[in-house]
C-alpha cells in the first residue's frame, strides 16, 4: 500500500466551519503536538446501567509523538502518568483495539481585537487527534517512550539526569500508546476581519483600536533548587531556554501574517 502524509477525513475529524483553516497533514499535526507542553486527553469510563448521564473525562497529560515502527507513514502518541491511574487501568483492558481517546494540543499566538465584540478572535494553532490507547508492557518500548517524553519536555534532559529509572520508578510509571486513527489541524493567523459596514462607520473607526496583541510563552531564567549542588547552569539547560524562546518568538511573528 502506498504511504500517505495525510489523515483520512471522517465524521470525527472533517471540518464543519472555516474549512480553509484546516489541514489533515501529518507533519502539521506532529509540529503542533511537539510544540505543546501539555496535551489534553478525553475518554469515557464504563458505568452501570442505572447511572446518570455520562460525562466525558478530560485530563492534562505529558506526552510525545513518534513514528510508528510498524508503519513508516503512521504516527503514535505516548502518554505518561501513574500506573495506578484510572486511564491506565482502562488502557490495559481486553478491548481488541484499545480505549478510544481524543487528544487536543492548542497553542495561543495572539489576541485579535476588532471593531465589534462579534469579530474579536484569537490566533491559534490546534491539533485534535482521535485514536486507540493501549498500555505499554514491553520494557524496551517503555524505556523508549519515557526517554522520548522527557526529551520532548526538556531537550536532552534524559542523558543529563540520573538514568535509567529504578525498578520502583518503572513500576509506578504508566505509559499509554495511542495509535492515531485520524487527526486534523486548524490554524488562525493575521489580523481582524471586520464587516464592511463597520469599516465605513467613521465614528466607530475613529474611537475603536483594532489590531493584534501577540502572545508567546517565555521561559524565564533557571532558578536553582535548595538541594542543587551544581554551581553553574548547565549548557544543555541554558541552550534549551534560549532556543525555545527564540522559536516561540518566531512563531508569534509568523502568526501576524495571513
């Protein structure tokens, strides 16, 4: 079967509004998931017949995206948490495919101020992923996922910390592998889109400021812990802070363009 770099569209992922802002490109999905420090994971839990309405559960989690070793053109997401958590017990169930989950990664790039409240907006990048989660039990894959998630959070932190994990740390850690079924990305860039009638209203345009207030998350100067025994901030940490801030500033500037 020929490889493809786009996810197939279905009822879950196909855009209903502002379709021009949407892409199903796998590289676009990967770039947003990689840039998001926190992923929000939603799922449903089993309930008894006499229970009330079922509310979906959503959790902020650490994770990282990776290529599926079983298929060159497929991607997977590893999620990290406590092995005792409900989500990881559900992911270890007997379902053939795994636990259905939805993962969202959202990055805010700016507040868009228009002439009217109706036309105010935000510049953002958002990826929504649908897939099936299963608990990782293979020790080599679990170690790979832990290293990947650690380095996703802080570049090269795995080799610059005490590794490998101890037996008790491994027992306490849960890793879920999410095989992606489909996914989509929606991005808004640029300035306000005001209605023509408002733009022609000189009384309004003379008193209402319009434009964009750019947003970026900035990493501050590293602060040593009370137990820290290393005198200088390591170059790996210093370069991670500088490079991350530079990358985020560049994205903030790019988001100003339509």
